[in-house]
């Protein structure tokens, strides 16, 4: 039996590579230009570029753990396992560009972007801060945005009727 690569896999890997590149570019810019804890207002009272280090998972979950070393390596292991599973499913669905395959490419890129930070710096660089009236959304980054966007595409695709799905 001969293995042939799915026809659209190169496009999905290109999407992932662009997201990873943008994630690295923006995080590097922030690390060079904004001191930790500092902020640059973009839209007053709404959007700021900040520089925070997240030792935990999403929303800094587990950041204050009694076992930070275990959390650190656990998050790296989980992220790498999740990225491998997503890559495997992406290989299975890469014959067509669909909301599912694009969503998987975004989740894959986001996972790799954040795991890079955990390995290289010990924590994830977050820098996008949003305020809506008195509500403050936890700081996030391009990789986080890709993961959330990819998950939304996966959810949307699962809710669409079969014949209405983008092919």
C-alpha cells in the first residue's frame, strides 16, 4: 500500500506556518519594545498592547500551583500531545479545504506557538489586553486567537447542515 499525501495538506501547513510566524513576530516585538508589566494604548479605554508572562494555562489557570515545575512540563506535554492529535486528524481531513480542516490548522499553529514559549522562556508571552466598559478580558496573544478561532470554526462546521458545508 502506497501513502499519498492529501492534496490540500500543503495549504493547511501554510496557514499554520503563517500563524506561527505572526505569533513569533508579534511576541518578539513585544519582548523587545514593551517592558514586562508595561502597556501601550492602542484604542484608549478599550485596547492596549501589554507584556505579561503566563505561567499557567488559559486564563492563567494553574499559574499559582503548589507544583509549578509539574504544571510547566504537564502543559508542555499536553500541548504537544494535542498538537500531534490535531495534526493526525488534519492529515485525515486534508483532501479538501473545509471549515474543519482550516480550524484544525489554526488550532495546530496556536498550540505550537504557545508550546514554543513554554520551552524557550518558561512561560507564554501575552500582550493583547481588551477592556469593555468595566470588564477586563485576560491578556492573550496571536496563538490564543488562532486556537479560539479554530475551535469556533470546528463548532460552526459541526452545526451546519451537511449540504450547506463549505467544500
